[in-house]
C-alpha cells in the first residue's frame, strides 16, 4: 500500500471575479490572490477589472495594512467619470464651462444633455 501524498496548500477552485474582488477589497494583494488561487498575476488582474474593482496603489496597500481604519473607502463626492475617477465639484464645474464654450450653449442645456 502506498502512503497518501502530502496535502497541497489550499487552492481556491476557479475563483469568480466577485470572490477575488471581495478578498482584494478586504486587503489582499494581487500577488497573494494569485498565489492562493493558482492563477497567474495577469489573470487575477483581468478578473478584478472584470468585477469593476478599483485598484489600489502600493502606498495605499501599505497604509491599509498599517492602519485598520484606512480599510474603509473614502466617501465619494462629486461626479464619477467613465473611468470611475471621482471628480471634485471644481473640476466638474470647469468641465461644464468648457463644454459650454465648445458647444456655444448655456449651462442648463449642457447639464441637461
């Protein structure tokens, strides 16, 4: 009789993009998710983007690990553009004014449509 093979590290079976997003937003890094899932770094990134995850910079990850209060996302104020960036009121106002000048229309017309 052959002995049982040593158990392998826990590997997540084909994690969904939403599951990866949940773990990433809880503080896991892309490297950690790739190691735990057995997926490549690029595949993990693609799945996180597919789930609509807002990616952190390396300094945000370090800050989050050092300060548990930093895990909460900052409140979003202003307008969110197509690339999910939060624009402040001043930037939004400048964009609207620029569109008014470009289109030669009033602010009310630009805002309405």
